[in-house]
C-alpha cells in the first residue's frame, strides 16, 4: 500500500510538472506568433483581429507536438530536482523503494502521454492546423510571398492539355486538393513561357485547377485581374496529396489510408510512412527523455555540480533532437527505411538511459 501511495504521488508530480511546462511553452509561442501575425497583417487593408487570433491559436497545437519531448525532458528534470531538493527521494529510498520502483511511475506517465499525443492530441491538432491554413489563406492570400513568412513548399511541375506549368502553394489543406497563396508559371506546348499567375485560392477539379482572385502577368500585356481562372492539369488527388500536402497536416488515423492509396497509385509514400512510424514511436521517445532526465537528476544533491549535470541533460536532449532530424530527412527521401528512421533514435536513447541508470544505481 505504501509503495502504491508513493507511486501515485510521484506520477502526479511528473504529470503536473510536464503539463505546466507544456502549457507555459504554449502560451509563450502563441503570444509571439500572434504578435508576428499582427505585424504581417499591418499592410493589409481589411483584416479581422479575431481571425488573426484564431490563426495563431489553431496552429500552435501542431507546433507544440515538436515541443512535447523537450517538455517531458525538462519537466522530468525539474520533478526529480524538486524531489531531491526536498529530500523526498532520500525518504523514498529509506522506505525500501529502489530507484527502479520510483522511476516506474515517471516512465508510465511518459508512455501514457505519448499514447495520448498520437491517438487523441494529434488528430485534434491536425484539424486545427487545417482550419488555421484556410484562415491564413483568406487573410493573406497572394501576399504570402512578401509577408515575411518563409515559404518552404517545393515547386511542382505538372502537365495538362494546354501545356506544362510549375506550381507552388504556400498553404494546402484537404489533402492537397485545396491550396492558398498560389503561384504558377505557365508554358506553351513548345516550352515558351506564357504567363505568371498569382491566386489567393485554388482547388483541384478533374482535369484542371480552379483558381480564385487571380492576377495574371505576362511579358506582352499589362497585368490582368480575374475572379476565377483555370489551369489544365493531369494531376490526380493522390498525386496532389503526395506532392503538395504536408504529412503534419494529416491526422494519425488517416495516415494508413493515405499510404494505401499512394501504394495503389504507384506513388512513393516515404514521408507519410515516416510520419506514421514517428507518431507510433512517440511513447518510447518520451520514456527515453524521462530516463535521460533521471541520469542527470537523481544524485544531484549528493554529489553537487548541479549546473554541469543539468547542462549535460540539455546537451543530451539536443543531440537526440539532431539525430532525430537527420533520421527524419533520410527517411523522407527513402534512403533509410521509415521504420528504422523513426524507431532507432528512440530505442538507442532508451537503451543509453537505461544503461547509465543501471551503472549508477546497481554498479
């Protein structure tokens, strides 16, 4: 009974500390992002402040998915340090509990948070991200390219009945079939440049892109504005999903279907497979962060050097982040199997944390 009470106490400590850091980061990122949106919208003639508020509020949850591992790391470190500073760890050890016994509740909290993050939190954040992109496209539209926001979308070459064209969209939603902040360079069948097309919105229809609020520029005529404009294309919804949509915009439960559709269409789906496996590996990654925090926090007040040990934990977390990003890049291109790229960093980090703790606690 005593062990159960202590385990619940430790679990609550860890859960509240991690959630407090997570919410603190959420509020900080939200405020910075909202201020930046207001600055960008200063050049717009008409904009709704409440819509800007919604854009920022809806897209921060997706950003926080990347912060969760570090919130777990720092939350675990703070929880361990508090238990050590108040001599609670000394009392817990004196009661007969080993390090592995009072570490178990912390690891279980991390595993539970990981499961909740991909099963519940991710679908909600993906839905909100899609809504934020729609609102952002409505507010900024064509001015995305000059509003100070970095455009990380690739140029996509497509062909159609009227010739080839190169397309780029700042925002995409509905699995790449709806796009915002669109730029298209259109070419004739013989390869000669025809015109540049900038549009606020675009939607993929069978055989063409339907663009709205369009500015057309060419070398032999003055710029013209159109309410709607059509660009022919042979692109299918599956190809648009693979080429335009970001994996982060797709919720966890839809990823298997998208991967299956891509396979049926003969398209590569490396980035979606990697995204699916990385979400599945999230519980193990959070558990690894907890173990890393334990390696630098359990014996702080017995051996001193608080700053050095905490710095070691921060460096370890940063190195793990770098390894994950490298593995992600390799997995996205198909150079490394997505399963290996997603799971290997978490497995190695967990094994290292477990090994260090085993040496510290049991010699």
